[in-house]
C-alpha cells in the first residue's frame, strides 16, 4: 500500500523551508532557500515539489496574510514590509500549480499546531506558540483548532507598558514600541549596542526583556486561557530568560488568577526549530480529513 505524501511550505521573511512527508508530520525530504522575490523563490519551490506526487500541501506563511475565506484577497500575503511580496496571491499560485487541497495559515499558527500535535503540548488541547527573534509573532490552537477569524493573531504588535529604565523608542515601523518593536532581537541590539548572544552575562538585559515578555504572556493568559505557552525563536536561545519570565509573570498577575505550575506552563519548543514545518505537514494532512 502506497502511503500518502504531503507537502509543506514554511515561508519565512528570510528563508523558505519546503518539505515532503507523511500524515504524522514526519519529514522525508526537505530544502531551505532564501526568500527573495515571488518569481525567484516560487520557481525553486515548484522545482522541488514537481518531483513528487502529493495529496495535499500545507502552507504556513509570514504575514500579515488574509485568512478570511469570504475575502477577495483570501490566500494573499497582504501589508508585509517585504515589498515584492505585498498582495501576492500565495495560495492561488500553489493551487493553480498542483490542483490539490492546500491548507493556509500563518507560520506561527503552523508552529503552534506542530507543538500541540507532536511537540511540547501533546498532552493538552490548547497552546500559544510565541517566537521571539528578528520579530515577534504568535499563534494559537484553542480546543484543537487554529485560532483564526476575520483575521489571524498578531501577538507581536500588542501595546506594552514601558520599563521604568527604558530609553529606547522601539523599531516597529507601524507602532514604534509595541512588543515586537521593544522586545525583538533588533530592539536588544539597538538598545544595548550588541547582539543578544554577546550580552548573555548582562542580567539587566534579560530582566528588561522578561518584563516585556511577561506582560505579553499575561495578556494571552487572561484572554485565551491556554493550557501551555511555548516560547521559541533566536532570543529564547538564552535559557536564562525562562525563569525570569516565569517570575515576572507571577509578579504581574499579582494573584488575580491561578496559574498552572510554571515549569509546565511556560516551556521550550519540543520540536526545536522544526515546529513550523511539522505543523505545515499536519495542516496538509488535515485537508483530507
């Protein structure tokens, strides 16, 4: 019996990861290629997938994207700062090429799905996945379903209170000192003059970072009540951040609601850097169910 083969596209602002695998999210073959223009990048994507007979494809894309099925631009990347990709009909291009079912969501929603089904949240029904790197983005699976509605979560662009010692104005071109603008990797570098990995022994750097991240986690906790929060991305490679974020979350919640055991509530990704591509494969498999 021939097993069904599925395709996965994890489309990031810097690189695309494409893979083929099976219905349980296992990767059989993969490639990584730079994100340049739609014409150049998608040619390489199609060259890869043309070698396989696929049943469905799952796409997790950088955003903002249009996930509203009633919209004229459903399946498009929309107001991205990556100018060549603005209002690119990503879903339409893939469907036109292969004429098979295609799942469509954000890259961080795909990562949340991967972690819920195969990673650090396998034992629960809901989770938030937050990536903190060159930007900040978050996705959620609530009661086993991806969180989407008129749009999709933009967890990196919430407003946060400024740290008492803050002097940096933020780098987000849309909001200045939103969570992404004040807590992503470039904010750390611009504030302190060095990349985060060179500041590992500077406690004040990570205490300030924890102050901002804990605010975000408090908001997600109070609004979504997830059973687990998974923190990934390059900034979170600084393992000293996890206990600081947990402690700061307790301080900010201030006893208002009960929290699960913190070492089980705020965790590292179970799938490491493979959460997104795994989630895309699982999303592809869901298109046939």
